[in-house]
């Protein structure tokens, strides 16, 4: 489903552009140095947009430096006080996220819209099941229908003002409610959507819930930006979101690893080998498929299908490059040799990460 095209700084969103990966800093925004350092790590991991909390005027003021020095667009996350949103936008934020359920009513939302229009920033109207407008929750409950109606109500206000550079998000902590609400809104509006399962939980649970919800919606053409919300560092959110997009064929960035779960036939320390290879290739941004396989059952076939790969044997491994075997080496030399082959492929393609 193609949505309207909008801008977040220089970043194109909606209108058929690839889904963008967003995360949120867990630093104190008032500490500009720490926040910028984390933004840089997130951008290096693949984040296209980074959001920061703006709980007070000092945080809004710190955005002057943060927004100026950030390598990616910075979004101010504001609740309860529309004036903080205005200050953040005047400080240079590329966008602002507000929740109509707690920003103070339609008149306050319109003040934020006016500031976005003045600064050329992008607005995100965030509707969360847990913080719906009380009257909306009383009338329709907190399910998908209420979330969609709340989002449509807010978009009507924004549209009537003539402002169009905005997106919406409809988030719940449950996968099925999130999916249902996003589907309902997509059928009713061409406004771009930011996807995510809010408060998804710890690492494994959060990734699982997010992968199901985002996977369903993105495969149906719904979603223009995504966040995998985890009780974990934001870099982990970026990695998880990037892998979801890669699995759907919507992003090709960095190394895709093919590795087996191991079994009693494995005669090498495969987890250690994979860890070593991943560390050696952590700087690679070019799309590359690397197979690290533990035995002779599926190993040779998967290694041949990858750009480079290794199939383990008895304390040894056979290396493959572009489908052809190139060497049989002892376990102790496999990681370095696989890295050298990978970088050779990258150099020959003229892409990033092929160090000499």
C-alpha cells in the first residue's frame, strides 16, 4: 500500500521509499556528549532515524548541539507539554513525536503542527493503546477500533490545518491488536505509518513479538518506518529491525549469516567460529552472504550458495567462494581465511568493507 511521500530532514519516507529503521536513545538527553556518542553507534549499526526524550527545557536546549552534529535525523519525543515540542523544533530537531492523548487537547496539538510547518519538520502523531484519550477509551475501549478512530480523528485535525508532512503510529503491547489497528488505518488513510509493538519486553520476547507484527504488516505493504522496542540497548533494536527488513527482502546492508544450529555430527566449535567471523566482519556495510556450517550434511550445499562459506569436518573445514571450493584448512585458520575471502569479494565488487 503506497502512502504519501513525506520528508524527515533529508530522508524520504512513504511514497514507496524503503522502510526506515528508527530507535530511541536511553541516555539523558541533557548530556549531549553521551547522547551523540550513542546516536553515532546506532547510525553505524544501521539506524536511519534516532529519537530522544525531551522531558524538560534543558533537554530541549541540548538538542541545539545534538541535532547539529547527529549523522541522522533526530526526533524529539515529547509528552504533556506542547511548549517543549516547540522548543525542540526551534533547536533544530528534524521531527517531533507527540501523543494526542496526553499533549493537552486539539488546540495544543495544533500549536505543535504550526511549529512543524514553520521549521519544515516532520510530525509523528503517536497513538498508544495504553494512553488513549479518556473519552475515546470510554466510548470505544482500548482495542484496535478505538486506536484507529483516535488516529483518524487526529489526522483530520492535522489535515484541516493544511499540514501534510506527518506520519502516525498505532501501537499496543499485543501483537494482534497492533496488527489489526495498523491494517484498519491503512485501509482508511494514505498517511505514512510508523510500526512497532510498544513495551515489547526483554530481548528474545521483544524480538519475537516485533518480528511477527512487523513481518505481517510489512509483507502486506503496510509500514514506512519501524522500531523494535526492547528492554535492551538501542543498538540491539537497530540490529533486530534491520534483520527483519532483510528477511523480507526490504533491506540489503551488511553481512547475512547462514549457520546451522549444530548437532552431534559437528566436530568443530561452531559457535566460537561464528563469533570470531562476525567480529572480524563487523565493519562490513556491503550486502554479503556468509555461510558458517558445522558438518557435511547441509554444510557444503549452503557454503556453495553463499558468497563465501565454510563447511566443517573433523577439526578442519572446507572453504568456498562463489560456489567453488578453494581450500581445506585446520580449524585454527578458518576464521581468518574466511574473512580474507569475504573482503576479496567485497573489493572485487568495489563496495564498502573490503580492506586491503
